[in-house]
């Protein structure tokens, strides 16, 4: 595969076997069968080491020194026991001799040390699972002031088994309380959790040598670069299916968080996206087959096992039990039934809408067009077959801009929130719709050669006022486009600092010369081969694109984004390339900021969003959950009361209602209706208030007004006469 993608980690990592194996045991308490490495794994290890230590292939090759060995050792331990709930301090001391040999183990193709550590791990988890099941036989007191410290990533290793027993008592208490708050009866709670813990054992019993090897080798690849991964043959097949959009399922990227599978990203055009119920951050706790099939609890399962349950034949139904992200871990369990389909590229197409911004002072009302672009898509095969007729993001946006011209819009907002990237070609071509030729992005390869990708088509599709909305989940190709718009002074950038992924990955097939009659044996390695730089010479890597007008942070830089990786490539700079500068918005920003702050002070939807973000971040920062039932119930009741109060205020003030929060005759919210209401729910989701998008349109309208009112200011902001771009008449 030689396509280059400007895509973030989320498009790759969910398909790599990097699941924390915090679920390793034998349910029957017997001695697990030994898992040992094989000859193919030795070959793969040497090949991957050769690729990642070769400066002609890897952008940042890493030598096999002592520091690398220590890094692999640390990451492998983190992968096995990320929350430090299984190993004791004595186990870690026992592993200490392995710390110095991990680099040699990869280079020489001898992962015996990693397999030995894994063997101990199976024994420890066997003990923990047995202990957890035993704890279910007792009653717990939920009236005290105990709490479950669920984030133990940096906690000290437990001193001994007694310390682990105390830790697991609180963990099981939390599991019990979650289900109690969800309305389950005591007998049902014990049955559900006992099955859950047994499932952990069954999952481990099914683990194979290639699973352990993948875990170990990915500890090595992650030590080289956060976006470098080894994909065994099964993972490689899954990845290729995903990139070809042929995977049949619900259209969502999943990741494991603690003991729950969480939706990381909704894939545009997939069943989940079309339905509109699920969103990033929702927790999947159960999966059932068909409309009436029993829901199976999946908390604690391996992520690939959960994915296997969700996938299925096109046209069949899967029922998901989930907890909405905004409701917290103890939120009400809801269900949604989705029909499995193939993700169709055409259904990812850009969409448009308009906002009428009321008149301000002597200025008239403004009609602002908004284009929502979910991904930088391109039908590669269609382009190969027919270069004049194929689906692409740029073509669709150009068509929508033409429609906006016919409607006489005053300005255009391009919404790239949650756009994780896609085709590099599309990012360059889309930029060309708004600039009249010039460099878009620079790419420095592993050998140091710099290649400039430029728009070479004369003319523009839209020469009027433009704004781009981004958030922390806007990544890669989105950052290339937003960065170019900022470098050229072509658009106001509004929202949050972006993800910060400024690197390029490529797939190296380790089965390039398979033996006759054999299928894939070795898999693939995804390695970083280049880095992106803006036209002004600065990288999008690590820092991301900083907006001109900032919204409150929905997530902190230490929680999500490139900067969360401890070995991410640092921000750096190369020489700038000559490019036009259409405007300089700096003199305009103070007034826009003041008008923005005054407006959102009276915008209830924006205030509510800000309050929800602040509450979510405060809860996440605590890193613990109270084991007091009254406290947990009070929080749930607060959320439900808040939801009802907000909807009542909307009705009282004549604001647009939130259809997904509206009560129905059956006493359920729209989210909880059966699959027969899918179309109704989809329409409701499209009508939900979007205060951030509306505010971006208002900011752009303010900018147009200010530039038309104040000619001296306009001369500062738009100093030159650019025939290709018109911001103010």
C-alpha cells in the first residue's frame, strides 16, 4: 500500500492488538497452558527492528541502546497491568533482570523474556479473578466514605497480596454499585458480575502466542514513535478492510478505557453516524444480536472480542447497551438497535446549512453558510478508473460553495470539528478552493528531503469572508488545511487548539514475498516516514493549530492529543516557502473577542455547554469514584433534573428544543426508542442546537460588519489588493 494519509492515530490504533491484557486468568483455577514464541515471530521481530532502525525508512530511527530496553520494559508492563492491579512489588523485583535485555530481545528475535513475564501475569490474574468472584458472596456497605481510586497508572505497586485484596475489594464494590445504580436487583448483580469475571478467564484461555507477541512487539514500536505499530496478519486484515471501507458493522472506532469499551470516533456515513444516537465517549456495556436477542454484558472484555460481537452480516441488527458520556459512569443504561451496513463513501459527503445572524446596529442581517466536512475523503479507485468523475471532499465542497453563491450568502464557515483527517491530496485541493495558487504544506522525509505540496490551479471557488471551526479532535489533514488558511490570512480560525498530529505514516508489508501457496505469515508494520510543516515553516506536530478566537477547552492538552504521548516528535521549524498573505486579522481580534464574550453571556445553550464541559473536566480530574451510594445517586439525580430544567427553559423562552431530551408518551427519551424509530431519531439529532457552530457564524458576521464599517481597520486587516480574494467590499 503506497497511499499516504494525513490521518490521526484513531484510524489505526483501534485495529492494532494493543489491548491492555487486564483480564488474564483460568476460570477453573487450573494451571494455564504455557504460551511460547515460534520461529515466525523471531523472523518478524528481526524484520521490524531492521525497518525501524534504518534511517532510510523510519523518520526517527531509534538505536537499540540501554534506554530503548528500559522503555520497552516499561511499556510492556504498562500494557500488561496498566492500572497496577495484578502485580506486586515482589513481582516487579523478579522482573528486574529483564529490564536490560528487551532491546536485544527484539533485535535478536528472542522474546522469551516477555513470554516469561506474561506467564507470571496469567497466574496473578487467575488469583485476582478467583478473589473477585469470592467477594461477590458478601454484602457491601455503601454508606461510608470509601472511594475507588480508579486511575492507578502512577500509583506504587501493591506491597503484597493483602494490599491487592484491599484494592480489589473496592474495585468489586464499585462494580456492584454501578449495577445497583442502574436498577439491577442483588441476585442479578451477582450473576452478571460473576459471568463478567468468568469471561475474563475465558478470554485469557483463548489467547494465543501471536497475541502475546503482538503485545510485546508493540511495546517496542511504541517506544520508537506513538504512531508506529506492528499489525499481525489478523490485525492487518482488519486495518485494510477499514481503509477500503468494506467492513460491515456499525461504523465506529472503539478503544478500551479502564474496563469498559468506549466509542472513540463515529465514522461518517456508517450506521451509527446515520442513526445519530451514539457519540464519541459513550460507553458500550452490553451487546445483543437482533432486535430481541438477549444482551450480553461485555465489561472487562478484550476490545477485539467486543468488536467481533458488534460486527456481522450486512442487513442484520445488533443491539447495544450503553451509558452516555455526559451521564458519567453511573448514568442510566440505554439501548439502541443498529442495522449493520457497509460504510458508503458517498454518505460521508459534506453537508451544508445556513444561519441568519440578526442585524447589528446599522449593519443588516447576515446570511452565513456552513459546510460540515466530516473527513477528507476521496474515492481512490473511482479516480483511477475515471479521472474526471469520482467522489471527493473537494468536489463536494466546491458544489456547495456554488449553491451558497446562488443564495447570496455573506460568508462561509467550514466546520472541521472532529474531522480526523484523510487524504493528503484532498487537503491540498480543498485549500485551492480558497487561495489562488501557492504552497499548502511541506513534507520532510526521513532522509531530510523536503517536498512542497502546492495548489497549482488558478482561480478560487470562494473569494469572500471565511472562517474555519476546529476542536481538539481536528487532526492531520484538518490541521494542514486550517494551518494553510491561517498562514495565508485567508480565514478566521475559531474553536480549540487542534490535535497536533503532524507526521506521515506508511505501511510496510512484511509478506511482500510470500512462499508459494501460503497466506500472510508476518503481517505489516506501520511506520512514520515523514513530518508535515506549514508554509510558514512551523510544524503542526505536537502544538497543533492555535485558533484566533478560542472556545473553552472541552479537553485539556494533557488528556487528549499528540502532546499526551511521552515520545511524540517535538515541534520544530524549517525554512518557510514564499506564499501570499491575503490578510492579517490581529487588529480585528480584540473587538471580535469582546463581541463574542458579550454574546455568549446571554446565550443559554453556549453557557450550558460550557458548564457541562467544566463539570466533566472537574469529574475527570478527580481520578476516583465515591463508594457512597447516596452521593452517587445524588449526582445522577442532579443530571436528570438539569436535563429537565433546561428543556423547560427552552420551552419558556421559545428556544429550539433538544429533540433527544424531549419526553415521549411512553415515558422514554428519543434515545431509548426501538429501531422502528430510527428515522425519527435521525431527524431529531440533526435538529439539536449547536451553539458552537452558530456562534462561529455570528463571529464571522461580526467580522464582516467591522470591516465594512471601519475602513481604516479594513486597511490594516486587508492591506493589499488581492484580485483572487475579497473579504470586504
